[in-house]
C-alpha cells in the first residue's frame, strides 16, 4: 500500500533507532523526562526541518544551518536535506563538511544535496552509493536519486535500477527500485516488474502490484487477479486497488462484498477500488470510516485517500447537474464539494478535532487532512504546531510541509527553537 501516515512511520523509525535509550529509563534519576524529551526533540525537529525543506523559503537558512550541528544523526540528516532544497550556493562549503559524516544517512543526504546544487563530482559519488555493501545505504541512495528532476541523471539512473531489481538480494532495495521505476514509467523494466509480482518478499510483490498499472502499456488484469489470492493480505489489498485503477468492473460485486469485512486492510482496499471505479455509492461508507471513533488511524487515512480519489468524479457530477439547471447562481470554476456528516461539514469536524484533545479524531486529524490535500485547514494546522503534545506538533509540521505552506515558515522555525536540536 502507499505510504500514507508519515508521522507514524517516523515514530516507528525513531523507536527502532532509540530503543536502547528506553532500556536505560530507570537510570535517568536526575532527569526522569530526559528520554521523552530526546524522543520529542528528534520527532518534532526532524519533521519541522523536512517541512522547511519542502517549503524552501530562504528564511529557513539560519535554523537549518544550526541543525547541521545537531548531535543526533536524524535531525542532522533532515537539516542537510532541507538546506540542499533551498538551492543556495552559499551553503555548499557547509554541506561538504558532511559528505564524510560518521552516519551513512547524513553522508548520503549531504552528497545528494550537493549534487542538486550542481557539484558534478558529487553526482558520481551519489551513484557510487548504489553499489555500497550496506543495503540501507543503497536504499537511501535510490530515494535521493529518485528525487532528481534532471534528465541527464535519469538516462543513467533508470537502467541502473533495472540491474538492481534483477540482482540485489535485499528486498528493501528491490522495493525502492520498483517504486522509482514506476514513478518514472520506465517501460523497459516491465518484464522484471511482472516477475516481481511473484517475488518471495511480500513488500516487493505489493510494490509490483502498485507499479504495474503505470509501467506497462497493457492492461495487466490477469496477473493482478492472481495476486487476489496471495498469502499476504497487504498484497491482496494492493491488487484490488490496482484492479480498480484499471477499471476492472467485472469485480464490482466482489469489491462491494468486502466493504463490510472486519479486516480493515481488506475493507478499505475495497473502498479504494470502488473509488477508483468512480462508484459514487461508496461515499457514505468513506465518511463513516473517517469519523468512526472506534477506527484505527490506518482506516481513517485510507478512507480519506479514497475520498480524494473520488472527489473529481463528484465535482464533475455536480457541475453537470448545475449546467443542466441553467443557473448562474454558482460559478462552476470555483465549485467546491462540501461533505456533510450528521448535518456538520467534514471540514468543521476536522478543524474542531485538531483543537480538542478529547475528540476521538484529535490525533488522527493531521493524517486525514494530509490525504484530503485541502489548503482550507492550513490555519488550524499552524495553530496545532503549538500543541502540548509533540506527536501532534510533528504531524502538523509534516502536513504543512507537504502542502508547501509558506505562511508556516516562521512558526516552524519557532517550533525548532522551542524543542532544541
């Protein structure tokens, strides 16, 4: 499945890297909240730095430069990556001090940042990371090279990914290669992606199910239907979504049958498949999934993603209805679809949830908003940056960065200064 919940992924990553700190909790007598503060600092500042990089406002240069000095590799890495996005040549000397950083994550990101700033020797160094003995380094290098928008790199990069997909023994590296080949719609890799549908690793099979719909010039419905009986539930779910994307209406009854499934992955993948098929009847189910207080973060965000997929079709239907009524009251160019749940708009429900810690939707509101991709929530998200819960702050920062909110730059800088790095 698509990576949908950025903040949660970040939390898992940090927990894996900092579990030794948790084991020492009883030893921190002088500062019983020290470990929590370390976790909060890493989570919030790394997300805020990443957001500042995506917004790419020159005002962030000072705070990002300070972030390069952080003792924590993850914060240092995100500051490095963000600073490179500013496209400020004056930062080149600073970034060059990090290409040999003791942590591979920082070293790869610094090399990539310099390459994007036009340092030719760094481009070759970045490619060399694809052959590194450590699979984590190879995977990170693929991600960074995939972020390039220069055609001169793609001519060399994409054929190299084909080689990696056919030879690399690490499933994470193969999965990253498939994702980038699909994102670039690299047709010569289609036979390997077809083979990857039967890879021994479920994550690779899932990635292949997602990518095959964009990389192939044929309707790969037969191969995807085979994956509907895959032993891994997430592969079956992605196969359904991809079949919906391909317009496979022969499975309509099957999709509707699993809409009532108790297993969230199967239920929500059916919802997504129906949204891909522009089946307007799934709308009430999606709204119910989003606001259901018993639902998981996964279910809510997947429902929001499906709602976003369905929205253009809803807008088209409304526009056609208005045009037929021959009314001049509403402007079709400025038409916005507003969803109502028990008489209250979804926008108001989510805005209220951001501010109310007792609201069942409070913690999940940023993730839902991220999937809805609507800028109407930006003001409320900026307020959430000063929430007392670092998890909420980090989530809000993520979404503001994803939506490229330039009005959030000053607040994001204040957040970094508050938490320290």
